[in-house]
């Protein structure tokens, strides 16, 4: 059995309850976690250890909070007041866990689904999405990954164009794969609006409603957008259902063409704001 699971954000109790509810067996089943494995929730260290212990039965994508963990661990970013990363950073197995995190993918295609944390640029098709994700993965997994973190952050370039290369190319890819919510009609990224899809100002679209999106018809599963909530369309699955905010943790069984939803309630770990 193959399951997708939404943003965990350090909510290990909810993860344990969900795995028990679906009767997950590492020898038989497979789990795809769609990023934001850590932060804001109370047990980020335990989440990482649990996922590592699942071995090859769990494929875990990187989200923006996971990249933030890497940046804080290397001193590139200061911890935010609402971060809950200290137990990881002070753990005896810190280096092993950090190396595990930085070797995770940013996009996967399996069972017919393209899986990302946040979204896909309107100009990208599936092949380009996977190619760009692989390029960033190589930088994060390589020997100069700490140098890469120094140039990873920033909102520019804000629109894709053919021939974009080097750091600008990889920064744009990271921003799309781990941060995007809204774009304009030309595919320019907007990072100011974080509300639900129906709250977009004039001229902005949820990335999956962008005109002429090249992945139209390709089933895509993503998380990241808790104010969007559960979105279940023929070719779209949004499954960040706000576990860390007291919502639910959502899994979807997808093997054999299924679309079976399983949820567990979550205790509030942090208040929005």
C-alpha cells in the first residue's frame, strides 16, 4: 500500500497515530511525506528519527521548514522565535540527521503522481520540474552545500525564463518547489499573499490555476498551504490540513489508482501569527 502524507512539522504524536490507523508496515507499505517534516510542532527530533528508521519505505521531500533547519544548523539563518528545532541541533545524532535531511529530494514522480512540497511553475512540464529538483538536490547533497545555503535565499528572479542558470536558476527552483502559492498571469511568483485561494487579489492566481500551465492534466500532490486546506480534484491533491495549528494530519492511499483519505486529529502546537 502506498500513502501520501501532508505536512508533519514536528507533530510526532499525530504521525504515530496515523501510522497506527493505517496499519503501516515498513516491509510491505510505502510512505511519501510531502515536506515540512520539522518545525513549529513539539517533537521535530522524534519525527526525524521515526522517518529515518522507516528506511527505504519512506520517501521524504524537503519543504521550506526543512531547508530552514539546514540554514540554522550551518549558521546561515538565525532561529525564529517560533522555531522548535533546538532538540535537533543539540542532539547527539545531529550531524547524521542533518546529512539525512540534506540528501532528501525536492520532487518525485511515482504512481502517476508528481509530488512536490509547494508547487510547480506554470512554465514547467513534469520533466523540467524533476530536472530542476535534481539539480538543487545535487547542490544540497554535495560537498559545498554550506556555500550553497549562503545564496539560497531571496525572491529574485521572480519569473522563469529559458536560459536561466547557476544560482539564479536554483534559487528560483527552490522558491517554486518549497514556497510558491500565487502567481500572476505571466507566471511571476508572489510571496506576499498567504491566504486561501479565494482571497487572491486581482491579477493573482493560485499556481495551479495559472493560465497555460504546462502540467495541466498531470496529477500533482502537494502540501505547504494550510489555509487552502484539503483540495481533492482529479489531477490535484493538496493535503496540508494544518496539523500543527490543531487541524488534521492527512494521508491518501494512492496505489492501484485509489484515492482513499485517512485523517487523524491533531492537538494545537502553535497559534497562527
